[in-house]
C-alpha cells in the first residue's frame, strides 16, 4: 500500500481561508480537496503489511509537545514561471517545529530503510498544476503575504493513499499523539 507520514490541516477557519484563495486564483490548476490538505513529513511509498507494523512501532517512539503553526504566504515549486505546485507556508516558529518533527520521523524510520528523497520544506499544497500554465507571478504577488489563520498540532499520522481517477483518497493507519 502507498503510505506517508503527515500532519493534517484540520482547523476549519484555516481550511476556509485556503478555499477562498483556491476560488479567487484564476489559474488552470487542480485545487487540492480540503480534506486532503496536510504537511507531508515523509513520503514512504509502497509498503508491505509486514513492514507496516515496524513503521508503527518506530513512529510510536516519537515524543513531541503540541505546538502552533500560523499559515501565511503563498509560494510555488519550482518557480512562478513554471509552477507545478502552489502552496501555503507557515511562520518561522511553526516551520522550526514542523522541521524538528520531520527530522524525528526520519531518525526513527531510517533504520527501516526509509529516507527522504529531498529536504523537508514546511508547506501545504493547495494546487497541483498538470499542464503548463502562464507565468503566475502577478497573481501571486497580489496575495503572497496573505494570512490563513493558525492551528495547534497535536498528532502525526501514518496515512494510506489510494489513487483513484477522481484523485487520491487518504485514510488513517496509525496516529501518534503529542505529550499532554
């Protein structure tokens, strides 16, 4: 099964703010369904049922305190003239906490053979661009410094991704709660 480790965006106000941006940006790109918006701490890819238990055991050893992230700013990967991903970022403190959490995930999963293919960059994808679109520098400049609200992060999840013609369907396989 196809899996990844994530922090879900569940705050309704944040999601509503993202939805407004998705509606206002007039670009030829597929908006991410609100229930699918998350931070990918580490993509694992295809894993066997046997490996799933090892992953859960490794993740269960992670300890972290709950923390807040403020959603702010819009950006693109790789660049506005050739956008493939449009994303919302987070504040400096939230980015530090998320990066620390992603590092903890890497540390516990590395002995199982899971290593990130690229450095973690705290962001949530709000659009995927399938076909080449025009330069969106001007559209992004108008809303680049937007604020989308904040959310308390209290858990990480091992998620299953089932690909369908309508888009991916995510389901929870395992949850690690922050220390209270």
